[in-house]
């Protein structure tokens, strides 16, 4: 598959100049302080120990600092402009509306989508159009792996099923979540994802691991990627925005631990996200503007493990806050958003 020229003038797309302007103003995810926002809740001494450790682990690393910010209580998830579609690797494309992204795994026999954005309209205007712009054929979409049962991740899945015959996969727990909540644009129940399932298609094997916490059945993939002769292994954490109750937070922490071990076994050295709380949009623009330079999504194995260590410390802080009763304000202000996004 060959890349076609990028059309920066397309409506809603984020040009490099505009991106630089937004970054200078601190309006793009991950830019600025990693401390709490103005809406942050009170934090107890026990929680601060964990938050401080996360900040020390992050140091000056922009990816890890962005993660600390995204997991800080009271953080308001940004709504940056949409970037143009881009191949992050030879066999992996990012198709984004800014605040939420989907990934397309490009195999010898067709395409596996990881998530499907928010609606049929975005499936058509962003996913289908973006794939064509990158030289990929949306007619070959065969699977849509939905990381979790929120509309910003499955909203375009039924469109892809109806137009291209794609099979839609989700964990049983999140198929049940969708059935209970009956959100708009919900796909018809299709294939279940078992914990640790391997989806092999077109010579590519994607590992799908249950990582509940954000939702009851969040799934995090591990994906082989390539750039020229280089071979790497990528992970995508399926649901970043933490829950608010101690029970759910403990589940989230357990998922961090299990997935971190699976990352280690798979020699993961690339970090991806379906939301911009990991400095991902900035890294995509770096990749676009500096062809031939080191790929900024390749963190290396130690740094991807440190990414999970930062997440672990931040979640321990969130749990300490919740157990101390200091998260009531965050629950009131963010409870609705947790049910539908991120």
C-alpha cells in the first residue's frame, strides 16, 4: 500500500502551523503542567505519595508527563482539532477526530480496524476517506475490534459492517454493557473477544487481552508493527479515564498489572492510545514533519514499562483518594463522562 499526498486543507484537519499555534497556547493534550487542573479535587496525604512518585517516574519525558496529567483527578479531556490521517508504521494507520482516534492494521489480506470513532458519519468521512487518502482500500475492512463499549469507540462499527461486511468484535461484558445502556449507533452483537485471544489475519496476529476497569470488558491489543526492515511490537491501552469507586479502581489496577506482564512477555516497545492523553497527537505531527527520523512512537521496552509504572502509581493515588472519600467531587463532575468516553 502506498501513501497518497496529504491534503492539509481538508475541513477540520489540523495543519502543522495550526498545531504549533495550539501547542504554544497550551491547548493540545499533554502540553503544559502535569499538575491538577483548576477543577481538581482535594487530595489526601496518602494519595500524594503515589502522585509524587508518578511525577518522579515521568521526569521530563513528554509522553509520561502527559499520562500523569491525563490521570490527575479533575483533568478535563481536551478536544483538539482533527489531524490528517497518517501511517504511524508501514502497516498501521491512525485515523482521528482529535479527541478520539481509531487505528487501522493493514495486512496482506485486508484491514483490521481497532475502534470505529463515534458515528456512521465519522466512519464515512474520517475512516473511509482517510484510508483512501493513505492508499488503503476500505473495501477490504474485515474486522472491527472495539476496545470497549462506549459510543466514541463503536459508533461507526455498524456502518463498516453494513457497507463492507466487517465482523465486529467486543468482549462479552461490554456487549452486555451495550445491551443494557442501549446507546445510539450501537452495533448488532456479533463476535465475542476471549481474554488472550489471538486474531490472525493476513499474516498478522493481534493479541487481545481483557483489561477491565474503565468498563467491565475493556480490551487492550498487542499489535506487531513494522517500519521498513524494523520490526516492533505495539500496545494500545483500551480505556484511559479511570473509574471512581474503590472496587472498580482495584479492578483497573489488577488489569494494569496483568497487562504489564503480557507486555513484558511480548517485548512491547511501542505505545499507542485511542485518546490524546499520551502526547500521541504531538508525536504524530513530529513523525509527519520529520520523515526519516527515529519514530517517536517507539519508546523502547524500558520506557513502555515505565509508562505502565506511571499509570500504576497514578491509579494507586486515585484509589487512596477514593478510599478516603476525597473523590466525591470528581465522581459528581466526571461520572457522566466516564460512562460515555475515553
